[in-house]
């Protein structure tokens, strides 16, 4: 295993903890819903957001003084889309923008070789931007 592949594996290991936690939570929620002896019912994040969105729009409008469109919604993107959104929010110089986009895409797809290739391409940029990619 090359040093670059070790970097890629370390980054993917950190991300897998987060992914595994989400999977475990989802699995436990399903089991709780199916258990007839468990009397407490939990709403999903989607249900909760639907219940509070109009109040949130109103409060944001009051706070900012800018009316919020009724078209504003809460979305729950999948991992790949979420990492893409996060990557776009990272401040990067023009020459680093493509690197950041490729890194976040490789992380979202859990593409070990793609990450290792980026380490080979520019280790300094990888060390800087991988901290954002794993968050």
C-alpha cells in the first residue's frame, strides 16, 4: 500500500464512522417502530421540518426584515449531494477550486483511488482541504 493510499484509507475510515452511525440510527429507529411494546412514537426529521417550517420562515423574516418565500423548504440530500454542497461552501482559491470539487466528489463516492490520486497530485492541498471533506 502506498503512502497516498494510506492517506485515502485514513480519510475514508474517519468518514465511515459517521456513515455507520447514521446507518445504526436508521436501523434502530426501524426496529423501535416495529416493536409493539415500545409506546413512544418518534417523528422523522422530515415530519418535524414540515411541522415547523412555516414558523421558521416567519421568525427568519422577523429577524432579518426580509420576507421569506413560501417556496423555501428543508431538504435532506443523500451523502454524495451533501458532500457536493459542502464542497461548494469551502473557500478555495481559483486554482484550488477544481481540486476541492474533485476531492469532495471522491469522498462522497468513497473512491479510495481517486483520493490517493489527489494526494499524489498535491499533498499540501489534500492536507488542507481533507479536513473540510471529512466534516
